[in-house]
């Protein structure tokens, strides 16, 4: 099953090419120690909170979610 809303749309995709500065990984600023999002699986009553900053990309996030929801 596909995770809805992932990957996030990069803001540079909406910018003109000469202004766009994108990378596959953005380091969090010092005051932002974590970026939590709530995830829900259809049919499961309880949602979970995931810190996106601890994942290096889509595959590590996917593995974490599979472990959380037992897939």
C-alpha cells in the first residue's frame, strides 16, 4: 500500500529553475530538533507520531511504518 502524502512536495518545484535550490535531504535548523507528523492506517483506530528527521529517506520511513502497523 502507498503512503498518502509522501514524499512531500519540494518547495523548489514551484520556483523558477534559476531560483530553485533543492537537495534530497534538508538538515533541520538548530531550533527544530524534531519534525513530527501523525500517521494513520485505514482500519486502525489509533494514529502514531513519527519524527521525520530521524529518517534518511522514503525507505527507512516505510520500514518504520511497516514495523509500527505490523505489515
